[in-house]
């Protein structure tokens, strides 16, 4: 690590990386860069190490990840997540401090009255380090698209989908972890997973008629009893140390969420049957699937993909913004995340995939399992003319097909191409966008993630639609809690935007 820091600190090396835009499309370009690096005696040893480790099995990684990140990954292989994060935070604090000093007064856009009444759409008002949503490309996790994450993040032995542990590492550090580091994180979460008895008792005493999301949010709130951040804050810990305790709480919470979620599922739908024991030899997703009572390797792979792609969608959505907002009051991660889950439970956010299935089932009842294109068009127009939307289509930011939809479609084409419900979804994919475009009222006629996820869960036997948002919540923890750690590391203040009454706005416009 000392050699790496010395290497990266050299001004001519920083210039070299910057001039190349930190991005290398092929291994030949990487090789040329290594030759240039070797001209520096101080960097020669490191360059040789990189070249020796840049073998054939790493070729895809070199091509897809900025080389500077690849160098850091090789240098820190074996380091724990906390060690990597601890080294990164001071550097990022200085970078943000310098950036704000130079550009703090720079305007980032204007606010209109329509924006204020329209859900603050388009207002540039938040900083979220973990992901950015591009209208045309979709979500990028620390600069990597979903297809790129599928290629470079470690998978389970014998699997092909990325492990969510690797995605969390990427979100928190901005670096791609090694397989050994991901396995280390799986083990750490397994060690932290046990629930306190009072939470187990609470969950077992909840009525099965209580919505799973209500149970989920209540259990997360009750876990606050053991918050390390709340305890440290009450004892007067210095604010520079806040992030350390938020990190510890976040790691504990993420580790426990599959146990909480599986307990809710088994109590509500399986009469309390099932084991909630953690197998330290399994990854986070595999343990979750086992506790849910499923044993299909394909379903486990689906869950790894599902928990990865639902994890983060920049900071403006309801659940992410709520966690950030509540956390800005220095509420601990348990209380902040529970608040976000109450937002996720809303029908305009986390319940959307459930509404897609309800719509599809109604379509099947009216037009059969294999409707013609004309029947589909008739049903879609009927939906629109009744004042309803076609669920699963459109997005507040995206203007192309959601890449989260695409990767789920690819999974279905590989594992369940002949499934009736999947084939129906595929037909709808061809018919809906032209109709929505024809209305002239829809900015984005393309499918989003919710148009597909429920279909896959149904295929593997998870029929309980009310539970789907809990799965979403388990996944979303990865993104919002990684962001919360950075909120405290960067010392972001309590959020307090200015609001106006309609009368005041009217008076302000008259003055102009």
C-alpha cells in the first residue's frame, strides 16, 4: 500500500491518468501505459507487479474498469472493507473541501414554480456518491453500468450473476473488490446476522394479517435498541468519528435484514415453519434463499441479480431521499432506514411490480394466456382511456428501456424462455411503447424494472405479491446505507430546504 500511495502521489503519474481520462478500452492501451510508467524508477516495481498480475483471466476487468481503480484493487487485495474505506475517506474529504472552496458559488440550474408543485422533478439539489442515473444509459454504480457490473464483480462459485456483497463494496469504496474480499464480506455478514431475542419475539407475535412491509419497518426500528451510533453519540463522540459508528450499524443491519425478512415470510405464509439459521459457508443471497425455504440454484442466482440491481438508483427517489433526510438529523441507521422503508411501501414506489402482476392477471382473464397483438392493443387502449396508466412503463428520469429490465429479460431468456407469463410480457414489450408514443403524453414509453421482476419471482414459486416489496427493501439497504456512511464521512448537514405558500409565490411573481 505504501508503494501504491507513493506511485499515485507522483504528479506526472496523476497527469498521465488524467490525460487518458482514467479509461482504457483494450489491453493494448493498458500495456502501453505500463511501458510509460516503467520509465519512472520509483514506479517500476509496481508496474512490474501490475503487468505480472494482468493475466488472461483478468483481461475483461482491465478492459472495463479504469486502470487506476484496477491498480488500487491489486494493491489492496486482502484488505478488509473497513481498511479500504478508512484509507479513502480522508482523500475524499480533502477533494470535496477543495472542490467546494473553488466552485461552491457555482449555480447548478434554476427552479421554476412548476418544479415546486411537480414533486421537485428536475431540481438539482442532492449529492449522492454511490450512483448516478443517466436518462439514456440508465443507472451507473460508481461509474459502472449494470452490464459492466455483471462482467467485473465477483460471482459465486459456479454462478454467473454478481454477488451483492461485491456491489456493496463498489458502492462504498468506488473500487471493484477481489473474490477473496467478497468472500470475506460474506463471512463478516454471516457473523453479524443473529437477531436479538426481543426482535425475534416481536416478529413472532405480529399478526399474519399485518402487511409484510409494516412488519419489516417495525422490526428494523426495534433493532435500534443496539445502535452503536446512538450509543456513541450519547457519550459525546467527536463528529469526525460519526461515520465509523454509522458504518458499524450499517454492516450489522445489512447482515440481519435477510433473517428479519425470512422470519416475516415464514411466519406470514408458512405457518412459522422454516430455519432461520445462518450457514457461514454461504453468501448473503444464498443464506436468504435458504431461510425463505427455497432450494433452487437458479432461484438463488436470480436473487443475487435481484438484490444487486435493486440496490441503488441515485438519491432522489423516495426511499433513498428519506434515508438521507432522516439521517441528516443524526438519527441512527436503523431509524433512518425504517423511515425509508415506509416510503418504499407506497404504491408509487416499491409496490409497482405488484401492480404489474395484477394488471397482467386481469389481462389474461379477459384475453387469455396467449392474446393476439390486436387483443393486446385493444386492452392497452382500454386501460389508458379509463384514466389508468400501463404499470411497469415509464420513468421519472429514464428515457430508454431500463437496463434493470433488460438484464432480467436476459435472465428469463436463458432460464425460462417458454414460460407463458414471460412470453406475454415479451409481447407487451413490443406493443406498449408505440401506443404510449402515439398518445403524445408520455416522455418515456419504455419498460422499467417493475415490468419484469414479479414475473421471475412467480416462475420460481414465490407467489405472495405482498411480500415482493420486502425483497426490494433488503436490496435497497445496500445503496442507501452506503450513501449514509458517506453523508457522515463528508459531514453533510441537516437538510432544510426553503418552502413557500401559494400566496407568497403569487406575491413574488407580481413583484417581477
